[in-house]
C-alpha cells in the first residue's frame, strides 16, 4: 500500500509540473512574441525638429542669427488638443513675458 501511495504522489507531482510547463509555454506564446513599438525620440512640427533628451523635448530656435535651445516638457503633438477657457482680456493692459 505504501508503494502505491508513493507512485500516486509521484504521478501527481509530475502531472503538476507538466501543467505548469504547458501554462508557461502558452503564456509565452500569447504574451512573449508581442512586438514592442519603438518610441520615436524625434518629432518634426512646423519646420522645427524636437528631440527627446532625458524625458524633456528640446529644439533650437533662431532669432537674428542667434540660436537658442528651448526645452519643453511635452512635444507639440502631445499638446495639440489642449483647451483653454477663461477671459484673456487682462493680458491686453500689461505686457506678457514668456520664460523658458
């Protein structure tokens, strides 16, 4: 009787290992072969080229033959659909300063 119990336990153990292996192979087939889409580290927008550097986006702006490096948190395609609400009449009375 002891031999039958050992054989039964070994059989269940082997069956358990086989089930785990089959599930592992199925999981690999379903999820392991997905192609990762390469993220583009460069965006061209209105004749400017934005490069991703360290999680920020930078481009070069030229004014009067002077080059300026402008760094932004988002690239232009990420902020195309940003809606702004409110009244902007207060900006007419005093100068508006933009800083980078």
